């Protein structure tokens, strides 16, 4: 903590004011919409910090209230399973899709609904051999198809290249992969 030498520190911000009940209700509804849209906790905190100039702890309070209200409105119990949660989230996303008038919002709601059950295409596919057991490398595949004399020629070429790059006296033999 900085020393103030007996003086009160200067505040650059206006004094904080309490939110009215109407503002609290509006912020809770905004948070519910963000939760239904699948926004992360960090994203919700960032939204409140930038749009409403609210601290992260208050944003977390609105988030907790919104999640509790969503749970109560959808009749969730203690025996609520992951599959039940998927069904509820899918229903909420489809309701959001029907309520939206903007095409962009409808597309986002459909994308979220599809992501609940893994309908969307993967963003990255790891290349593997047809049997799926080993990673696919075109170089290794090409080396497997070479004959023994061709491999010996490649080994000689590799040795000559290594001899040109490595100073004399520190040569080591490398094996063929």
C-alpha cells in the first residue's frame, strides 16, 4: 500500500451509487441471456465491466442470481443429471431462436443448440493413418515404400550432407527412421 503522508488519497472516480431494483432486474435478465447463449464467466464479467462499469465481484453476484433463477424457472432438482442439463439448454437455445428476429442472433442460437449435442463440425482434425492408430506423416509413408537399395542411397546422401555441415572430428552416424 502506498504511503500518503497523512493525506487522503485522491479519487479519480465519482462515488459509487447503489443500483435501483429496476437496474438489478435488468442486469439479472441480461445475465440470464448471456448464460443461455453460452457465454463464459470471464465473458460475462468483461461485459459488466465494459458496459455497466461494474466490478467483477458484482458481476459474479448477478451471475449467481441468474443461474439460480434459471434453475428455479426450469424446475431443476438435486437429481439433475448432465443429460437433463443438455435437454434444458437445448430447449432454452431453441426458444431463443424462435424469439430472435435478427438473423445473426438466430444463427448464434442454432450454433449454440448444435454445440450442446456436438452437431457442429470439428475445428481441427488430426491426420492419422486409415486404421487410426498412428499419426500420418507423408514423409514416413514415402520412406516405408522405398526399397532397401533406395534407402541405402538416401543414407549415403544424408551422411554426405552431414559431413559438409559438421566440423571434422565430431561426426556421428545417424540411423534411418
